[in-house]
C-alpha cells in the first residue's frame, strides 16, 4: 500500500490547521486567500485552502534560504543544499506517515498539506534561529553581517 502524507488532524490538528491558515493574514496575498478560505465549506475548498497554505509556507522557506545562503561560504552552501534535500525527503515521508490514517479519503489532501506546511514553518523557524547567532556563538554556521 502506497502511503501519502496527510497528518492526523484530530482536535489538535484542526487547531494547527487553523493557526496555519490564520497566518495567511500576514501578507496581502494571504489576506485575499484567507477571505475565500474562511468561507470554505466543502472538502474540496478546504483541500484547496490547505494546498495554498502549503505553497505559501514553502515559498517563505525558499525565499529565506535564498537570502541566507548568500551569507554562507561555498562549502556551507553545498552543505545546506544537501541538508535541505534530505530534509525534504524526511518531511514527505513523515507527513505520509502522519496522514496514513486517512489515506484514500477525501480529507487526505488537507491533512497532508497541513502537515507539509507545518513542517516548512518549523524548518523556517529553525533556520532563522541559526541566522541570528550572537557574537561568540561558535555553534552557528553564519553570524550576522557586521554593520558598518
């Protein structure tokens, strides 16, 4: 049986999904998306909103990585690329496992997309923390660019 990632929603999952979709208000595009998603009533509409949330989370992560990579040495950039490729595989398999309880159901796309978006947001937070190292912190790959 081929598993797809969806994540188990339950009460906490619906809360997570709600928090993710509420984050859409942070951008103009997100505000437009939230307006239509707040009135979503069918599973197809909910699936589309979850997919949109996932795309936005993926876009924010990719944009951050593009900027962050300019602060890294070429060797560190290669390491980050390898790390991200491995993380993408982990994320997909993890979300497939988390959503395996609803595989084949009409809710699957929403659960899978919600899981993928949540993991992208968590990864973004992790990388942002690495990008904000304080002077003297030797565990960070790239410290803040000094201001002149």
